[in-house]
């Protein structure tokens, strides 16, 4: 799966072939294979605000995950069972992941930020049998546990309670030897619910091959990782495809240490402190978080950074943020693209000259990506259509959990529809236009919010922006912008007029926001993405 270096991106695409072994197992490749050769090699480092950072080696990860697999087997957990992980970034989370993969069971990563309703929905829908969590998660579970009959076992890494098993007590005193069960590329390994940005979340079930499928994109987005001293960190929760599959698992597979950090609201100063103190060389930072980093003045002078690559995905990065990262951090960020169902299929690769502000990037070696029309026909360069990925593809999901209809609807012929609109230029760069349902229809025009938001962010007063279509009797919809201001600016009519003109002068006339509303924050998913749907619903409610 590793890329063999080539001079050009095109040569990489031309020469690349998937070679995924028939007995592929995520637990083996991220832990035991390394432990067999380099047991002392560090695989994880935990950032602690008090400066006492702890490390873990591949040898420890391998034996502790085997011990946990043995203990879970004794509890009756078998291949195919869903084991929920309601955990922050910490060593135990990784131990549990690896144990479950070795057993042929299925991990169900859940974000600690989920409220009770969100948790109950996912645990019930997945029919999770076991949950591994911490004292914070135990609190959340209290109210819902009785309504989840399938959930038989609760394991906690700290804190205790009635019928709660201690994580450490499960692995202590065991041999640390476990025979990895037989798994192949298509054996179910993990299930991640989509972010729920546009509708009710669906469980995307993946086979072990999903990790192999991420490797080429991961290597390119980090400028030929692994290189000596590489070390990765992400502020993204490991419960998302972003944190888990764009950072944690591929890095462990390639022998690159991963820095973990305590869960908290994204704090730009803390982010720089973590990267400086832990000597982070590679970072996966989603666009909204990158924009928030702007709050730190002259970061390269304030912090001793050794960062060499930044990958960013999950939302549109946009030209403005791209340029800011280049200027402020001295790194060309590599934007990439994917979704929980089929991740990391487009990417930039700055070291190979594939990088263009305002464009996501090109189809990663090993993946076929096209812009298609409603009938599934490939569209030529310049035309806007749906971004689609051709099957088979190792990063492509096995299907939605318990929802064959939704799975079927996701395809047209051999194309998997992403629900995102984009266009390709003559060189093969894909530009993001907007999610299908975020596209604004105004006076007969189809307007994508991404470009307008990007333009707004270029205004010195704007920190974050979200653009929606507000229902309008005359024009169907009008463009409305919600704007969070930078510190030091006050919300007033002159500023909103100035911001409207800013867009009017830079984009086409029909794209400028007729309304600008200043807000103190935007509704974000727990993975940090703007939920435009909620802003739209608010406007509809106000109008009726
Ligand atoms: P749901 O499917 O539940 O509505 P979601 O689509 O946000 O939620 P994810 O699978 O986490 O859940 O996110 C994938 C989506 O994120 C993509 O379909 C796309 O809309 C957006 N996205 C990812 N990368 C990029 C990017 N580089 N540029 C623009 N959008 C991106
Ligand atoms: Mg989606």
C-alpha cells in the first residue's frame, strides 16, 4: 500500500496498485507487526498540561491489547459484536481499538461531546454489547443504560460504579498473548456514524481494508510521511473518521508516533503549545480550527514549532485560509476530501507541486473520482455536478448499518454519490461547490456557499462565516451570511454594509449577501463543522 516515490503525481497515479493481503487485520498492522520488530519504539505520547508527558511503546500496545482481547473473550464478546468506545484521546482508547480488531469484533467510536439522546440513538441502533468509557461517560450512561438491553457490559478506565468493570483490572496479570482471529479486507472492523450535518446520522460500516485504503492519501497530504522524527497530532476527536482514519490509525501503521491530548474546546494557544512542546511535525487540523488559529499573533515567533506538514479536511479550506497558513506558519497546507462512507479520495500534495488555493486537490492514487450528472454520466471539466467515487475502492464502506435501502440509494451504477457538488478544472483539480442541500437558489442562479464564506473570511473583521439561502418570496432564496467577528470589532450597520460591498466587489453581483447577521458563535457539529441546516431552519421558523 505504501507509495513508491515518483517524480510526479501523475506517475504515482499511473504506477500505483493496491496490494492488500488476504489476512489483513488492523490490530496486527498498527501494533503487533511493529512490536515484533521494534518493541521499544514509541507509538504514543500523551500531552499533559502539567508537563509530565507519558509515552507508550509498540511492545506495550501489543501486549496490553492482547490482554484486553483475552479478557473480553472471557466475557463472551465474539467476532462481529459491536464494542462502543466513549473515550477521549488517551492510551486506553488505542489499546481498546487494537484489542477489538484482533478479536474480529467491531469498534463503535463515540464522541464524549455527545449528549444523552445522541448516545442512546447510536448505542441502540448499533446494538452495542459492551462499552468502554471513563467517569465522564459513566455519568452520561446513567440515564440511558436501562433503556439499552443489548448493552451488557460497562468498562471504565477510571471511576467505578455498580456493575462497572475496571479497565486496568481486566488486563493486569495476563500473558499478553492472543491469537489474532482470521480477518480479511472485507471483515467488518469499525462503524462510524456520519456527523449528522445534514440529517439523522447513519452508521457507516467499514472492513479492515479501510485503513489500507487511507495510506496513499495520508502519505501525500503529509508530504511523503514517514520521514525521520515525524510525529502527528490532531485536535479532532478520534471518534470521528477525521481523527481516527486521517491521523491515529494510519500513523501507527506507518510507525509514526501519535500525540494524544486531553479533550477540551479547541483553544488556539493550547494547540500551539501542544505542537511546540511535543515537537509535533505533522498535524491534521480541520478548516474551522485552522481559522481559529488566526487568533494567535505571529505564532512562529511565539512558539518553537518544528511542524513540517498540515493536512486539512472536513469542510472547505478556501483560498483565504490556505494563504493565511502559508504566510503565518510557513507551510503549504494540504487540503484533502472524503466522507465517513468513503474517505481520503482527493488530496493536495504540495511537495509534488499539487496545490492550488481554493481547490481541494486531485484524485489520490488508487481512487477513481469523477464529477457526474444525475444519470451517472461523467461530466467534462468546468461543469458542476456531483462528486462521485467508483467502486470497488478499499476506503469505501461496506454499507449503512441495518439500512440496505440507504446503501442502495448511495449508488448510481458503480458510482458512489457523495451528496457534494463540485467541478474539475482542466488539470484535474477538484473545486468544492457545496453540499447538495446547502446550495442556494436565488433568482434562478445556483450559488455555492463555500466561495462566499471564503470571500467573507478574507475581510479583516471576520473570524468565521456561514452562508445560507433565506426563503424569499421574490427570489426563491436570498444569500444571507452569519458572521462571527474578530476581537476588537463591533457589530454595527456600517460594518455589515462594508462586508456586503467587500463580497460584491470580489465575487459576481448575484452572490453577495443581501443580509449580514452578526453572531457570537455558529452552530457546530461535535466534530467542529458548521451546521447550515440549523441556520436555515431558524430563518424558516422566523418567517412563519
Ligand atoms: P451527514 O452525512 O450525517 O450529514 P457529514 O456528511 O458532515 O454528516 P462526514 O462524513 O463527517 O459527515 O463529513 C463528510 C463531508 O464533509 C463531505 O461529504 C463534505 O461535505 C465535507 N467535506 C469533507 N472534506 C471537505 C473538503 N475538503 N472541502 C469541502 N467539504 C468537505
Ligand atoms: Mg455525509
